[in-house]
C-alpha cells in the first residue's frame, strides 16, 4: 500500500466516522464539533488532490464561518425545553410533514427555475477566465487562481461584501439574543 492510498483511506474513514458521529451524538455541541472534523477531513482530501484553492475555501467557509454560526444558534436554544416543545401529536406531526413538503417543493422549484439564468452567467465568466488563460499561455495553477479571483472580486464583489455584512449581523444578533433576559446564556 502506497502512502497516497493509505492517506486517502485514513481520511475517508475519518470523514465517515465524523459524519456518523454527527448523527449519533446526542449533545449538539459534540455533533457540531464532529461536523467541523468532517469538513476538515474533506479539505484534507482536496489538498491530496492538489486543489489548494478549494481546500482553503472549504476550511474558511464551511469549517470556519458556518460552524461558528451553528454554535451560535446552539447557544440560543435551551435544548431540554426544545425537546419538550416538539410534541408527538397527530395534528402537529401532520403540520410538520406538510410544511417540510411545501418547503422542499419551493426549494427544488427555485433551484430549477434559477438554474437556467444562473448557468448562463457563470459560463460567460468561465469563458472569460479561459480566454485570459489562452492569451497568457500560462499553465500555472497560481495564474488560474489569480484570474478567477480577479473575476470574482471585480464583477461579483457586492455579493461577497453583502455576505460579510450578513454574517457579522447574524453573529452579533445571536450573541445579543443569547445574553438577553430569558436566553440560555444570559448575563447575571
């Protein structure tokens, strides 16, 4: 067994084990930490494939920002009271199933309808990056990442800035709600 094969199987078992731990742990904090470990393992797989940009994005976005938001949301809830709030009545169960069905239908419909126009815009940007690569006749992965960054941070900068502001507002709001009177971690 070569070191590459051993590393792949080690990371694969780590990812599968961490993914199962997310489902099997009853403590939500342990589940969130297991999810972070799963995401770090996926980033390590990308590193072994020499996809450093995707690995970096995986670590920054998923293992970083998303996990911070998960933990902040967990701070807001009193888990014992939440378990009691979910009743097992027939009417509430039916309402929950109908709500999930409607929400799933809306999400799938939105994805299908939005995919038609969004794919066209993305393909234009991809063509621009590919044409810039042909002009420069560079095969360096650093040059490809630089061109991708130039397109993302010049044409789509508003989306990145809006997302940054949104994540900051969510973080501040979660901490403020958790510390308020009646929250699970309020200041004494």
